[in-house]
C-alpha cells in the first residue's frame, strides 16, 4: 500500500479512520466478521500501543478513532490490521458465505482475493470539538443507514460506551486525551 501523498504525521496522536470493503460489498455481515475485527483491534492496539476512542462496524466499511499513546505508527498499524483481517475474513467467507466468494476474487501479482480497498482515509483530530464531531458522525452512521432509529441500539458501535451502558476495555474516553 503506497503512501500516495500521505503526510507522515509523526507528532500527532489521534486520527479518525475510514476503510471500506472492496467494491463496497457487504462483506462484514455477521457476528463472526465483527469478532475478527474486535480481536484484531485488541491485538494491534497492544502491539502499537494504541487505544480506540470510538468505532462503528458497518457491513461494508468501518470508522474508528485511534489514539497512539507513545509513537504514531498509523501506516504500519493499518497495513497489519488490513492484511491480517483480510486473511481471517476471507477464510470465514469461504466457509460460511459461499455466495460471496466470487465477489472477492481478484488477480494482481500474488493476490487472489480482496477484502478491503487499497487505501484508507485518515483525518488528524487536533481539538476536542473536532473529535466530538467525528464521534457523533460515527455513532449516527447506523441511523443514517436505516439500521436503527437510536444509535444506542446498534451493537457494533461505541455509542453505548459513551452513554455508560456498555463497558469495553479496549475503549478510552476521548476526554482522557482532549
């Protein structure tokens, strides 16, 4: 994954990230897929000394806010996260969602399948207000998609954490850094 004019924000620590499934396909469509992502967040957050501040997992994309506690290694984090989850999600799709297997077929050099788009979007969060705006955007994503009428009803989001209704050890409250 090339940098494509990506600036190396090494002093900044907090980012809003969006990454999308290949061709916007609904590849993340069951609990097993979401568990793969949760487990991967846990592993890579420990490896790169990062914390999730907010997230939403949709069927064809994910948004999350990540804070690097020591050293910003966003490029490495995203490379590893997407590579590992691609392998695990492909394995799941091949065994449980056979109808999607042909959709993820992709031939380029040694690559034979594709789960994520090549790129991801990142926005540096430089103030508390900007962070709050992005968290609101994340939490209302399932409402805008017509999946729920209240963000608290969507189980694959950090909205309930911020209302004190769910505790996730992976999450850090944004007020702890802003």
